[in-house]
C-alpha cells in the first residue's frame, strides 16, 4: 500500500495544477477562521459572528464540518484530473505494462481518496479545536470532545463524494466532462426530488431521495445555522419553533458507505472490461 501511495503522490505533486489545487484547498479550510473576524454594523446594531456562539464547543464541530464540506470541489477537480491525465498521458497503460495490475491501480486511486479524506478531517479537527479553545465559552473536556460524530460524518461524506468523482473520471475519461456530469447528476436528483414531492409530499420525497448518492452524502451533515442560539431566540420571539433533527445517524453513514463500495467496484469493473 505504501508503494501505491508513493506512486500516486509523485504523479500528483509533479502536476502543477493538482499541486496548486491541493494547496489552495487547505488554505481555504483555514479561512474558516475568518468567520471570527466578520463584523456586522446594521444601524445601531453591532455584532461579530464569533460572539454569536458559532465557535462554541460542541457546536463548532457541526458548523465547521458543514462549512468545510463546501470546499471539497477543489479536491474533486484533482481526482477527476488525476484520472484524465492517466488516459491522456498514457501512464495507465505504462503502469500496467510495468507490472501493476488493474486491481492495484484502482486500489492506489482509492487509497489516495482515503488519504485526502482523512487528512481533510484531521485538518478540520485541529482548526476547529484551536478556534474553539480561543472563542468557546465552554472549555470542559467532556464538552470539547462531544459531538465528534460530525467529523466522522465529514470523513464519510468526502470518502463517498471523492469515490463518485473517481468513478466519473474513469467512466468519462475527460475531467471537464466528468465535472459536467457531476453537476448534471445533481440537477437530476433535484428534479427527481421535485417530481416525487409534487406527486406525494415532502416526507415521502425525503424518504426516497435519501438513498440517492449525492443526496445521501448531503444528509450526513444537516445545515447548522438554524441550530444557533440567536436563530432559535428570534424564532421564539416571532412564535415559531425550529424542530429539526441535526443528529448524525448510523444508517445515513451506512448508505454513503454502500455507495462508496459501489463506485469503487464499478470503477474496477469498468477498468477491467475496458480495452486500454
């Protein structure tokens, strides 16, 4: 496995665009800290986001993992480009000639996906921990390390999404078309949700579309904004109650892991069948 990872790391680091995207991705993750400095001046009202509790433990794990997931497209571009470069530069054929089996080739790509997901999760953990230690009103260890399941959900979400991108990179062969297909699939899932809701109701639509690949990944970490104390207070003042399930459920993780297995298996089956 170490040998396979070394091969992939050399390929990625020698590609200038991939190198820039990877570095940019991790720089952007650190920009989550900028939320602490954002100030709003609305007439006589002055407030800073950090003072609204977004960096309080354990809420910070939910908020930061949700925000960090938006930047995953940078690594998605790296992954689909990684596959398109294999075809355009004919390195995939050379690797197979040099003795790498198709199974090892797919394994090397999947290991890269796992490493990207794991490093991203660890990175978000440390950024969140540092921000929380600076700004959180609660510093008891039992509170600091509660709700870490959001980081588990973040890891699984990236793992599933990057596996989907890997499959698209192999299926389409061209990075631009693969990313276009990714956007198209998102649109298809949205249209399917709308049609199901039109024919039934929101609960039925949610129950069915939770098994769709991109929607299942999105369900892992629900939006955290309505969970904020300030939002809850405003809702109470206008007579509304925010009742939403923000928890990470095991079956949601299981659904995404099943999709991850399907995407990797299909990637291998496609590569095995295809004449290179």
